[in-house]
C-alpha cells in the first residue's frame, strides 16, 4: 500500500485530538485524612500559643496584603537602636530572592544548589493556608516566580533571572530584639507569644526570665548581633541550632537539651523507629510511611525511602526550613528544637535516583512536595506521617502516588536491571498512564533526525517538543523545560500501580542498553501510529498498531519489529517484578506470567518468561512451553537487537536456555 503523508496542519490537528489519548494507552479507599500521631509531653516547661492563628485546610492557599518584613536589615537595626540607644550598621545574614529560570540548563543548575524552592511568598498575610498555592496573576503557560532564602555568603548565579527582595538579618526568634523588630515593623500582633504572666515581651530580660530564678529585669547586654559569642550567649531555646553552642555532655540552663539532660530518657520507639533518649522532645523525629492498598492490615504501610523531610515554625516570616532525609525504613530525625506552638512539615520527593514532578501543580520545574502538615506542639518527637490514597484526582492521592513511585524505584534499583546514575524525572499526572519517553532531555548530536518513508528527514528535537507539548497541554518550550523521562497516571491499587512503574522502568533499562538512536525509533512508531489510528475509524486507537490490520492512511514511520521487542520486554518485567513484590497476596502474578501471549498479533509478551521458567507443556497462553533456563540478565544483554528474529538467534547462542528454542519462537510468530 502506498503511504500517504500528513500535512503540518493535519499533524497539529491530530496533536490536539491526542491530548488525552496517547499516554493513556501507551503503558503497557476512602478519602482518609492524613494520620499524624504523636505523644505530647505535658511537663514541657515552655507552653507556647499562637496569638494570630492562621485558618488552614484543603484546597488552595489565599494570600492577603504584603507585609513589612521584620527581618529586613533596616528594621533589625532600628530595633537594636531602640533597645540599646546606639546605632548599628549590620551585615546581612540572608537574602530573600525570587527567581524564574529560563531554560533547562538553569533549572538543572538551581536544582543542584539544593535550596528550598517555594511558589508561595513568605512575606504576605495568609488569609487561608491550603494544600497548595497558585499565583492567579500568571498567564497561561507562564512559569511562576520561585522564592528562596540563601545565606549572605552564598554566590547566586548572576545569569539566572532573579531579584533580591530583601536583605535580612535573621535573629533568633525568641529574643527581645526580634520582638522589637516585629513591633517596629507593624507586626507585633503576628508574633507568637509565650503564655506566662511573669515573663513577657516587655521584660528587658525576656525570654531569659523563662528560666527558674531569673526575673524580668535586664536586657540584651553584651549579647547582640556583631558581638563576640553571638548568638551562643543566648539561652538554648532562642538559638536556631543549639547543638552548635554547647560542649558535649554539658547539662545546665542554656544547654541544648536542658532540662531533659538532667534525666535522660531511655531509647524508645517512635512510629516504628528507634529514637535515642536524652534529646529534647521539641525536636521533630518519627517516620514517613505510605499505604499499600492490597496488603493485609498488619503490613498496610511501609516506610518511604530516602526522601527529604522539611520542618519550620508555623508562623509568618518563617524563612528557613530544617531538614533530614528518611532512611530505608522511612525514619527521620531533624536536628532542630522548636518552641513554637505548631510546626509545618513537608515531604520533598527527591533523592539520588528520582525526583517526582506533578503536572497538576502550577509548575513542574522542581521536585514535587507534599501538602503541608500542620502539627501542634510542644512535643514533636513522635511524628507518624502517613500517606493514604484518597479520592481520584486529589492532592492526597498525588502524595500517595509520589511516595509509592519513590519506593518502587528503590525496589527496582535493588534488583538486576540497571537505572541511570542521575535522577530520573518522573511525572505523576491524572490524565496519563505511561510513556517510554526516557532520554528526550538529552538528545545527542549523532541522532538529530529520523528518516521517514520516501527519504523525508524530520528534526527530531522539534518533533518531540511539539508533539508531547501539545499532548500534555504545554507549549514545546515548557515541555523542554520540564523534560520528563516517564509519565505515570494514578491507579487505584498499589500492585497495579507498581506494575505500571516497573514496566516503564524496564523501558529505561532498555534505553540504557540500546541507546538513544534505537529508542527514538520506538517513540516515532508509537507517535505516528497513534496519529494514524485516530484518522482511521476502523482502528482501536492503539499506538502499537496491528500489522494484520494496517491503518489508512499508513503512518509516516513504522517499525513493528523494534516495538515488538520493546513492549514485550516492558510487560514481562512489569509483571515479573510485581510478582516478586506481592507473590499471590493480591493476585496470582505467576499465572499472569504464564498467561501472557501475543498482543496485537505481533508483540510476544509471554516469550521472555517462557525462556526463563520451567518447562510447562500446558502454558496458560495456549503455547507449548518446552524451553527453560535463561536468566533475566542474560536476556537483558541481548536487548540491543532491533528484531525478534535477531534476538532469537542470540538467545540460542548466548544464554543458558535449553529446549526447542526455535519452536517456541515460531509459536509466537518469529
């Protein structure tokens, strides 16, 4: 049949039709509130309260007016003058920036700095604190400004568009100096107070008077910014990091863990994590877990591995997050004690293997962060953060997706097949299922085009950006900024979702083995086949196609052999690894492997397992399975083949498979 080429206008028309189609077919519980458990130590001596409580809940954050930042250098200088009567010229300790990267290279550079990027500015009144923030002033497709706080001695890349919003002197919060800065900047009613009648902000000796035997007299004295010993001359509860200001083993008023160090607690368990005793209960410690929807109740949650847990006081003008990474059990221990009445906690889904991105956010530039947990104090030493699957298309479910993907990637990396050394960008998106698009962010020069029928040459980078950008509702420029490697849609059950994740990771491993020039042939076939099947009402809108029932018109590019090997491998690994994870708890995945047969009359999905498993003459796919002995790694080493026929020849000569190999391949049509 003579091929018919599509015009650019026709292609763009089909792009729009495909927005919610292609990736939904490419891959081949109740709405529970978050559970935050903790033990409250009622004997804690500093009882805090929030003088201006911020309403919070589900949905979108609403901001009010811009506020005068009390930590602005000039405000702190004025506060110090008001207390001491002496003018000071202070050196900034931090800068508050807003940043908008322009290209992928700038994003990668900013990501490598490991700063805390926020879309919600800190110096605005919060009318309502929701689960997420979006700037209503952004035009459609426009990148938002990102906000961050950097130390004054850090050199920020000048070529990345940014603006210094404030030169700041961030002083320890519970000091008379900070309160005076809040007062002079018009924010006294926003300052978090301490509930005591004998020690209050008007005391010159506040907050030292919180200690037993210390009255309300006195002032900063020799303990001020710029003096020798600052800030370690302050009491421990006023310090940002008290552990840096005490000798090991010291236990006295002002020591980091005083008075807990007088009677150190024994080692104890918090949410399944072993916690060392003798450490302040104001220090956030605990465990991050994720629900598994198919396991029995006793094993229904598992620790979320190697993700960043961030905390800071739940109050306005809180610029600095303190953090720790969870271990393989999901346990974390943040080296910061909080006297605030409550804290904010977020989980950032990024580590050395993967960073999760969410297209539903106003931007997917930096790694996805969970909704904000607000945790009441004063005891933060037993925090159990649990991600449950909520309803479809909810923030809660997106958090569950992100946590599940992080763990599935960690599991995959511990098995035989390789993953790339640099973190993969994995999108979680409600509209799509999966796509073998790994590598589009780094298209090498030797593969800048593909040859279509009739000798036409297509600029591949332009094609991918335009096609997938339209497909995901983005401009080509925004798609290139985001540069996803895998796109995953939510599935209701953990085992089915993991099977999809393993399937797509198997494609990444295949890419590592075969390379970009190989893999773009896979992408091109599936893209153009999807276009052609939409144009033909007799087709089932399948991106793989069926060689026994070709679409009309024929696609501009077709490569059934390479897709046969690629998609059969992805399905094989997806089901095989799901069986390793779940066995027959939720489903008989061993039987599923036996039942895999031939898809679309050309994809031999069950072939690879039949080469590995024991001889089974009653194979569930109605084939005679009389071959056994190949290993997964042996088969993986042969994936640079572009046809199943070449793969067959290498299986016969280069693996441990025994039996009638040629007959098995023949039954699959090869």
